[in-house]
């Protein structure tokens, strides 16, 4: 696996956006007053370099060449943009998140009320290694793991097999045996700018998207987000090579990716016909429509996801509420996206093939149903 330094290698998008000190934010997300680093037409593709925060953080020395060098990585195989970001930018570890965010990108014609559709066309690893970390005060077993005062960061090499690339993880500290698992790259953070003049913390997700950590967002999938500011001001970051639902140790396999994404404006009238009134992120895969629920309380996130799924079934197929509730209970999986980002995430996987024989609904009738439920 080759190392993709900035500007090196295949750049298939209509535009290319590097991750430099003038095109990234560290620990915060864009808001309405931020200037775009790139402006594109609706429907354009952008090849974007993303940089993982692992290896550049303060508790790892803020020197990626030294950090990765201790794990046997040659200096030339450390990303130059990661080195430059660590050297030239700073953040407040007590008040900011860890994530390096590339953007924002202005999409022409996007206005509040529209949806921004971000389609993942290609994801390419930039390096043959990543890191999985656990730090005190984070993760599913807070106060238990790690068993000591210091962070645990597990360097994880990637190796090629006949069946494809795999990550390798030792079973014990002596490293004489390893477990292998396949790569499934995705971007943990995909979002739009929030209204107002305050940049959000990069960790908790919300209606703007952000750090959703939904591992379904692999190549060929799309994320729909309600536009909050003119031009949408989209951004991406938190690249992963793999993640299990839940992301229980705080991070998954964090590693830098080169992403080619298509940005499209879905006008409000079309968005209402397709999905009803979306108030939060919606994922679409080849097989599933995936509404989401987000809350600091996991049980409440589940309730919000169920409500979002019921409303989507009503809007798209005109399904009565009690029947939608029954269908979801019998036929839909509700998965935990993550439990480690302050705001927990649940996502539902609704099979679109179940509705192939459903006749077209009456758009006016479904909108009336949605309007009647606005106060739920």
C-alpha cells in the first residue's frame, strides 16, 4: 500500500482539496461566519485529503514523525500534512475536540430548508497503518479501562492479503500472535455549518451531522443533511479504516483517508416529497434508508430514532403510524452508532426492497400527516 502524500497519486474529483493549515480546523466545526476554502457547483465531486488526529495529539508528543517512528514507520512514510498541522496549529485540549476537519466547502445554490446530499464515491487509505486509542474519562468502560493513568494507543499496521487489506492487532503484549480484521473505510465526520457565530466542539454530533461515526457510510452511500446556512459550508474529517458499531474504546481504527465525494443540493420541495421534514441526518445505502437518533442519553437517542423512522415511513410511503411502529418492531434493526461522543447515536436500517410493491403515495396527504405531528 503506497503512502499518499499531499497532491500525490490519483485525484479523480472535479476539484482537489488538500489538508493544509489554511484549509483545516482542529477541534472545532465550521459555523455561519466561516469563509469557504473552496466553492463548487451542485453535483460537483471533490477529492479531499483528510488527516487523522492520532499521532499528532499532545499526549502523543504532537510530533507525528517521532511518534510513528517509535513504531517503525520511516520518516518518508509519515504524512507531510500531518507533520505541518501538528507544527503550525494548536488547540485547547480542555475545550476543543481532537479532530482535524477539512473545509468548509460552499455548495452553490444551497439555502436553509434544502438538504445537502453527500455521496461517498471513493475512499483510499493514505497510509498502511492506524491507531486505536483509549483515554481516561472516555469510552464505554469509564474508570475501568485503561488500567492506569496514561492513555493506551495501539499502533495497528495494515497488511495486504489475497482477499484484500487487513488490519493486524496482537492478542497479547508480547506480540507473538495476531488477529486480523478487514478494512472498511469511512469518514466519521461529515457535516454542514451551524447557524450563528459559534463553532461547535468537534466531538458531539447533531442535526448538522458532524462526528456521526456511522460505519455504513462506505463507498456508494449518501448522507443527507438539513442545510442551516447559505452555501451549506460542508466539511469532513475523522477518517477511519474500520469501526464496530458502538466504538466502545473511544476510538476505532483511526487513519488518514483520501475521499472523493459528490455534493448535491436537494431543493426543499423535492426533499419533502422524498423524505418529509428531516430534522437530522439521514443515510442511504444500496439496501437501506437509515434515519438517526441523537441524544446524550442512549435510551432517548433510541426513542428519537424510532420517531424519525416512523415519520420517514409516513412521509415516503404514507404508512399509518401504528402500522409503521409494528413494521419497525418486526423488520428493522436499530444499531448503536457510537456511545463515546458525549451525544450517543442510534441508527435504523429500513430495507427499501420491502416497499417495492407499494403504490405511489399522495404527497399532499403525507405532508398533512407530518404537519400534524410537528409538536410530537
